[in-house]
């Protein structure tokens, strides 16, 4: 039954958006985008609570959201950690241990609708404004970001290049918004009318078309040092995303893996990240 629901609920949404667009393309696009941005998982689970509670720092108000921040104090440079979709700061537990051993000062926060933070939706432009708030407050020298967090980190550095950031690490990060929206269209099977309405919605709300949002293009002007990790068998974010970013980012190093998956919590990955920051 669960598999049947997982298959047909998205199709029902697509039928709904297609029908709604006959009366109001703008409202249909707004509803389609809202469903796209709705976060269904990622809140703090019981086994994650103790680890996060020990490091809880301030609660920050950003864009009508209350964001829970965390800090593990160290004497060396400050590192900002950015988690991915339907995750939270707990996902960094293994890397945090390594960074603490190296005495880095560690800052993290739960994105809107994730962890202990408020909200129901998340999109990259919102994530970027939240990220910028913490950059301006804590002035980190390094960013480490996973999945959509990586997409956000590279967009943030494109939009706000004049920061103290020296190095950016991304892990299994997607690159092209057009690919993500294309998958969304395939899953829901909404029509071209809704697709065009969504493009107009992006222009009106964010100032760019879907095809324009590309971290592989954004990094062409990025002067920071980069370290990219991506597994060839990643089933969540396509491997070619980091290939394209690396090809266009003059200061980047690309580490390809095979069989480590999308999350990459392995010690060998964390050791390479710490060595890169040093």
C-alpha cells in the first residue's frame, strides 16, 4: 500500500496543478513550488538530541524563521557547516569530532524547516540568506557543505563574494536547478503550461529563470579554494554535477569516489577535509 501511495500521490499533485493552471497559471506555479519546497523529514530524532543539545548556541531570527545554531569552540579558524535536504546538524557528528581534534572553531545551524529550526519549507535562495547571516556574524574562513547545502554554499559565494571565506568544501552537491526541476516534472507529470508558469514564478520571485541557476556557471567567478567530493554511484545527486563545477572552478580540486554513497560520513573523507583546511 505504501508503495502504491508513493507512486500515485505525486501524479495526483500533477493533475491538480494542470487543472488549476487553466484558471490561474500564477497560482498553480505558486502551489507547485510550495509542494516542491515542503520539507517532510529532518527534524531532530531522539537519538540525535543529546549530541545537539550539548552544543546548542543562540537562536537567530532570519527571514521570519527562528534558526537554532550550534558551536563547538576551538582556537583555530572558524568553520561553518551546512547540511543538506531533510537533514540537520547531527549529520556532521563524525566530521565534528575530527575538526575538534584539530582545534577548529565550529559553527553550524539547522536550516529552515530542519532540525530545531522553524518553518515548513526550504529553498536555496532562502538558505543562502540564512547562510549569509551566520557568515556576517561569525566571519568563518571555511565552509563545508553537503548536497543541497553545497549548492547553497556556491550560490552564496556567487551572490556575496566579498567575505572572509577562503575555502569551500562540497560533498555530493547538485549543480543545475533545471535538472532538479526536470525530475520534479517527470515525477508529477505536470504539463508545459505549468512548467512555463514556474519559470515565470522564479523570475518574479527570485530574479532568475530556472535554467539560469547553475553552480557550474556561478563558480566561474569564484576565487576561493575548493574541494569537491562526489561518488560515481551517487543515487541522489548526479556525479556529473561536481564534474561540471570542477571544470569551471579554477581553484578547485575534485576527489572522485566509488561506493561511498551520497552522505559520505567515512573517516577517509573527513581526514581529507581536515587536511585541506589545514
